[in-house]
């Protein structure tokens, strides 16, 4: 401009000056600085733009989630357990209480190591107190052992052979003691060993938290048996390996179970059976629902369906005088086309529905019996399907009469029959929860009788279930939270609502509470809080706003902004480059002139 | 254009509806009627308590030949359960899902209908109970009345629509938006603001809706009358409407023993298969003969074993009965003084494959001596070896017409363009002698017509433009409207609702209502996928409050049968108008992106040129230009001049003086033009 034109005019005067390669004036920085300012303000504006198109993501505690899931996965939660062994009529001089305690613990440790520490057990986190009651005086090795000396003498064990009565009596003894001491530090499981003159040694596990061994037993034998009852029954719930896995606990994510009872009349042309479900509900099911309260909210519903043939075939067997379906047919027994065992409207989205089906066969397949693989006929005539429910085939007595009536028979299932059927259902429910249904525990050191509770589940079984339940819930909660954190981190353009953040936070808090409750040995509270943790985690995972990932993806953003930013960027960058080049060129010229002048 | 018109009937159970129009004037007869009603109610209640309360299921089928060679089949199923406080919550027959639904959402009354096709009021009748209760608007119609506090009604409605949507595999959940349902005040039902009404005119109805509906029946379609429901047969009919009506008084203070009642009906209009040419007798075509097997392709193998009663009825309408008498008089000797129902199995006019177990005659309390006749067939006596297949064969041609509604209602759009239009509802008297209009409308009295119309918010109706035309002349609006309630639409919040009672003079021939509207604009997200198809305005409901569509039968024993109860229920005559299709302006849906792109490009251009102007050096450029002009030509021009020289065969000319340059520029111009033409030719050649 001014300088350049000036330079060109002076060039004629100076012979040394070559206007192509030299210039006299210093090159101006005006335009360079202008383009650079534009570039920098442009670059500075970028964060503001990114901020303006940012989507809302509630901050999630990723680290805490990771900590929790690693903590849960590395070591399953272990509850502290307290055991007590009472030796009645034993000689206090042969073994001391401490010796007995140590040997019981040694056996228990041996049994516990055999199977890897399962979720919700005590592993090696237990204490054993031993009391020796030798009629005259009692010796204990712990300070909080509260066994009333000679308590069993009052009951006269040898005379009364009624297990039920003894069970109640022991409960009253322990209950009183517990109340007196107000010892709330977890629950104590007790085995009472009574030395009697009888040859036969019997072991019975009661409905509460105690068991007893009677007969002519010696300390060594008793110690082994006590350890087995502690570990296999009280801690593991008397389960055998290969039964339903503990993680398949049929409880919905929201902690609800719907027991849906269905009476299926395969062909109402032959006969129509009805039941008095109201009575069954009030008399038989109500105590069970009450018993399961700490574990899950159980609700009951029923329906009667008609025209519901089974989907598998059965064959007539002359020897057994009945139609036979074998265990191979069981996968095809449930006819999902015709059995519209509706999902319940009353149950929320994630409740677990367990179907219990009474199948009344039609006249042309009556009586219908289930043949076991060993050729025998099943005594219950029913089967379960894990996580689905149970089926019982109930053969009406009318089918033996073999009379083709013109009008279908309308009858009610008699109260005795329905009681029987519901006892089978109770067994099936116990099996679905992973417990034994036959009332016998066969261990390495002999068979123990498990007394059945009228509430369906005895107290030590409920303890086992709530321990397992809290452990399983916590595992599930950990996996769900882990999935959320992985998902959220892998999708950076996903909107995360505050609700989700809150739910995750509360879920973590509940999980921590579970862990602390578990370490204190409060089973009920830990089951409750673990349920809460899992429910919140699942709520967060299935939050409807999680679907908003499909909107406002990066591609969308790019498509909207590129028509502006692509050309503008090009202009700005090119301008800076050109000006920079020109400046370098011009300053070279100036330097050349300067050199010449000097 | 897609146009559907259906009519149906809503039940008016208000106390005033119990008054017959003849007793309107005076007070005493009303009191009397109440006394009678109360006493009958008490006696029936006592009878109800005496017998054991139990669940009941009944099934019934009503067949009726229609004048236009079609057959109406009306299936009726009813399940009832005593109230929960007496009976408990475990049921043997009543569907569990419906019971849970009623209890969870506290539904007092609900009606859901799925309809395909359009009820032809002119040919299939508009005055009888079936056309009033089972003729429904196309698509889905749902109304429900809740027993919850007023502020929870909308929540209950939303939850109910979702539950029903899952239960019936339909998109009823689209009724959850406040723009798609309305709360009628008084015209539809009188339930103090707790009733919600919504329709989905475009819902496609098919087997996936029928199967869940059948699942609510204890026998499904395995046995009983429902076994007739062969899907291809019932869906190829001219009209198909499945309805579910639910009443419950489990809630509230009333200690009645009615409990919960579920009424399911399926109404189909079928064309009997007439193989080959139509049978002709003495120059007239015979009505087609049909049987259950030819209509449905199936037979009835006995009743559903849990149903209390299972009957099939064939109904001959009043006009058909009088026509039959006429035909018989002509064809037979005068000794045909015998009553028509003496030989229903086989007579000179038609023949039935089975003789009816009973013949029931309607008691017409008003005028004519002829009244409709029901032939009852009991399905109980039939079984697998002896299936029930009812057939009707005509021997003589018979022509008759159905009883018509007092006025024929239709609705149409006026105006053109995408900006504004008008809705017109026209009511036309069908000037034939057999309409009851003549008899009912006495001198000096007036015909009252109740109109209920819901209009979506994007059709902005100007209610002040309401005009009433009677017999083609514009009338004063205020004089002809007895009562009107309007809740104008609110954009994106609620639809516009109009309820009115129109008072028309006796003997009116045509009446019309017009309302002008503007078409609104929707947000781009609110358009449905097929926006160019247009938008539906749901059917308007026109009810004739002075007329009762009910039949009463002579036999009192029949009162126990729900299907006949349904016929005898006193309801207003109701017709539904057509669904209107309003085309709205649909935007170019790529518009937002186009706008973004153009705006951004303009901005980028502006920005770029601004930047270029800022760093321009004007002086330097001028100097450059000058020096360029002073210098010789560039290498390209010299090359070109060499080339042209060679072509001309002349030696290369020395560079010319500026004075000769214009000719060179001309050469350049010619070359450029040739280049452009060549590119254009190539383009044309390759991209043809």
C-alpha cells in the first residue's frame, strides 16, 4: 500500500534497489495480527459452542460403582454365625468345654473348605460355644452362653418321645433366655446332645433354630455330627449339590412374588372341577405369605380355566392301570398355546410370577400318572420348572367309574384333596426356593429328620433364604450398576437424567447398608436393604430416558453444524496461512535491503 | 377419500332417560313410574338374595336376515360376578385379567369397541336395539367412568389405556395424551365429570384383537357358540364390531348385589354364499338361503359346558313380518287365518332346517298389530354326533325395509384449500311411511336431538359461526338450541368438545348445522408418518332422546336371558356420523435441514468475504495490474497466438501493440464459448 507504492517510486532513484527482491520499509503486521485474532477468537469460541450443544449428563459415581462391584465379586458377603452346642448328661471331666469347642470348629472348618465359600454363608466367620450340662453343674466356655442348668430334666426327655413337643419346649427355654439377656447380637443356632440309654441315635432339626441328638453317643461322634448339622443344615440349608442354584431365587426385581394358582380342566365335556380357593387362601396360604414377608411381598391370585389339554402324549399302561407320562415328556407338558396363564395386571412390570397348576385330565387320559426314570410312579404326581412354577396332575375319582355321562359332572375338589394338592404345592414352592421338600437330611454321619413347620418354612430355613437372598440381590445390584456404568461410559452422547443419578446413588447407599448389616449379622435388615439396592439399580437401568440415546447423535450434530463451520474454517485458516507466508516473504525482502544498505 | 360412517349406541342411564317421551309433560306419571321401578327393583333384589350368589356365564347368538340380502349375526356373551365384599376375589368363570383391571383402576363402567367397516343405517336399520348398541364408529372407541377422586381420573385413564393396549394388542395407549380424549359433561353419560371418552378412527382391527377378546370367555372358541367364529368368515364380512362392556359396583356406597358384569358382543354382517346365479321366482330374485355352516363354515357342537344358557335366535323384524303376511295372503287361500308363527318350521314362504323350540313375539305397546318375532333354538340338545346347523331357505321373494332412525345423520366437510373449511352435520328425514317419526312426533311437540362432537385441536373450530338451517332456511341459532356446552380446544392440550341439544320442529325434512374452522399448523414432530393422508375427525354422536330403542317381549321368563335383556334395555336411538378426513398442510419434512444448510452457507460466504476484504491490499493490486499491462502477455496467450498462427499457416506475428488487442479478446471470447459449448455437449451426451 502506502509503503509499497512509495518504495516503487523511490526505486528509480536508487540503483542498488531491486523492487523484486527488496523493500525499504518494514513489513506491516496489521493484517497478520487481524487474521490471527480472528483465528484465535474462532478457536476460543469452540468451547462455548461445545458447551451450548452439550447434553445433560448427571454425574454418576463411576469409581464407587467399580469399587462395589469388585468388592462383591472378589469376596461374596459372609455373615457372622453363632453356634452353641449343649451336651446334656455328659461327664464334664472327660473333655473340657474348650476342647469340645475346638474340635467342633476344626470339623466345621474341614466341612466348610470342602465346598467353596458359597454366597450368603458363614465360611469361617463363626463362633462356637459349648456347654456341658452334667445334671449337677454346667460348664461353659463362653460368657454369653445362657443355658439353664438341668433344663431338660424338667421335661423328662426320655419319657416323652414327641419331637414336636420337645421342639416347642426347647424354644421356650431359649426364647426365655434370649429375652432375659436381651442378646441381640445375631441369632444363635443350638444343637443339644442328650446322652440317653437308648441304642439308636436320632438327630432331629426343629422348626426354630435348634436341633437335638439323642441316644448313646460319645463326644467324638457327637462333635462330628454337631459340626455337620451346623454347616450343612443351619448354614447351607440342607441343600445337596446339583439342586437349584441359589442365584435362581424366584423373587422379582421389585421384591414381589405373585403366586398364581390355576385349575385347568382339560376337557370340560367330561367333568368340570371347581375348588374353594377362598378357604385355601385364608387357611393354608396366609401363614406362608406371612412367613415369607421378610423375603418378598407375596400376593396370591387364582383362576379356573377350561379346554386346556396338555401338549404331550401319554400312553396306557396295563400293569399300572393308568395313563403314563414320563419325565422325558415334561418339557412338552405345558401347552402355552392353550393354557393362557395370563401375566397378571396386578403385578408390576418386574414382579416374579410363579404359576402353580392343578391339571385335571380329561376322561380319555384318566388316571394320568407321572413315571419316574426308575420306573416307579411319582407319589406327588407333579413336577416343577425352576423360575416358572409347579404342576400337579390331580386325577378325579370319577375317572375310575368310567361312565360316559351326557351332561358334564360339576364337582368341587374335596377339602382333603385340595389340602393334599396344596401340600404338594408347598413342597414345590420350597424346591423353587432351593430347599428340601422331603424333610430328611442325609449327611455323612447319618440321617437327620427335619421337622416341617406349619408355616411352610422353618425359621432357620428363612434365615438361610434371607442370607442367600441378600447375597444374590447384592450380586445382581453390582452387575446392574456395573452395566450402567459401562453403558454410560461407552455412549458419551447419551442423556442421563437426574433421576438416574439419584437412583444410582441411593442404590449404592443401600448396597453399603447391606454390607454393614451383613457384617453385623442382621439377616432381615440386610435382605431388606439388598432388595432396595437391587430395585433401585434396576430402576435406573430400565429408566425410560435411557432410550434417548437414539436422539441427537454425533452424526446429527455434525450434519447440522458442518455447513457453517467447514467453509468458515477453511477461510480463516487460509487467510492466516497466506498472511503468514506473505509476511515471511516481505520481511526477507526488507532484510535483504537492510543488508545491502549496510 | 377414506370415509367411514358408523353409528352406534351409547347407553343413557340417567334417571330422566327412564321417562318415556309420552309422559314428559306431567309430574304424576313420573312418580308412578318411579314407584313401579322401585317396587320391581326390591322384589328382584329379594329374589337375588334368596338364591345363592354365584358367577354366571351365558352365551347367545341372534341372527337376522337383512333386506339387502345379507345376514346380521350378533354374538352375545355375558359373565357376571357378585360383589367382592360378599364373594371374595377368587373366581371360577370371570376372567382374572378383567377383574384385576376393574379393581386396580376402579372402573365403574367401561365400553371398548373395535370396529371395521361402517354400519349402513339406511339398509340395516337405525331404530332397533342392535343398531343402537352395536353399531360403532370405525376403529377403536373407548369410554370409561372411574370411581376415584376427580383429580385422579386422568391418571386412571392413562393407566387404563396402557393396560387395555397390552391386553388387546391394540394401540389404545395413544389415547393417553390429553389431546386425544375428552371429558363430556352431560350429553354422553351423566357421571359428574369422571367419564373419559376417546376414539382412534384409524385403528386397524384384525384377529390379533379378537384372540385376546376370546380369551376372556371361559370356553374361548373351543366350544359353544363362539366355535362359529371362523376368522376368515367373520373378517370377510361387510361389518365387524367387537365390543366389551363392563359395569361394576364394587366401589361406592351402594349395597347392591349386582357386582361386576362383563358383556362381550360381536356383531358381524355377512353375505351368504349364493352359488351361481340368483334364484328367481316369478321374475323376482329370492332372498339368499343360508345356514350357519354356509355363513361361518362351521357348525355348533353343543354349548359351552360352563354356560348357563346357550341359545340361538332368529329374528324377523316387524316390517318383514307384515310383509310375510302380505305375501301369504296373496299366495294362499283365504283360510290362512292362522297366525304366522304356527308353522315356522316349514311354510309356503320359507323353510327352516330345525323347528324352533319356542316362538317369542314382541309386545308392541304403541301402534301396529304386527311386531317382530324371535324364534328360539336351544343349543343344549345338540352334540358332536348331532351338530346344530340352522338353515333358512326362502321359497317366495320377499322385499322389505328396516326400521329407520327418526332422522338420518351424516356429516361432511365444506370449503376447499388448506386454510379453512366448514363442518356440516345434516339430518335428513327419510320420507317413507314406516319411520316412526310420524307416529311419535305429535302436533306442537318438538324433536330433541343430542349431538356430541369432539374435534382435535389442530382443526380450530369457531363456535360463534354455528348456523342452523331448517328445511334449507337459515334459522336463529338461539331458538333452536335448547342447551349447549362448548369447551374450546386448547393448542396441544385438549380437543374441542361440543355438546348440544337441538330442538327441531315436528315434521322437519332436513336440518343442518355448520361450523367454520381454520386449519392449524402442527409442530414437525407431531405429524404422523403418513401425514399426507390427512387427519381424522372422530365420528359425532347423534342421539334422539325422544325415542327409545327397545323391544319388550311377551314372555316374562325371558327376562333372565342376557341377550334378550340387551334387546329390552331402554336406550336412546343413537347413530354415529361418518369420520371426516381433513387434509392439513404438510410441510416438506427436510425443510429444517435445508434451512440450516442455506443459512449456514450464507453466513459462511459473508464471513469469508468479510475476511478477504479486511486483508485486501488495494494499492498493491493496482500497482500489479499496471505493471502487468505494461509487460508482455503471459505465456498462455503467446502459446495460443502461436497455435492460431500455425492453423492459419502464417508465421508467428510479433506481439501486437495494444491497439490490436480487441481482436485478440474477441478470439479469446470465441474460444471460451466453444469450450463451454463442448462441455455442455459432453454433459448432454454422458448424462442423457
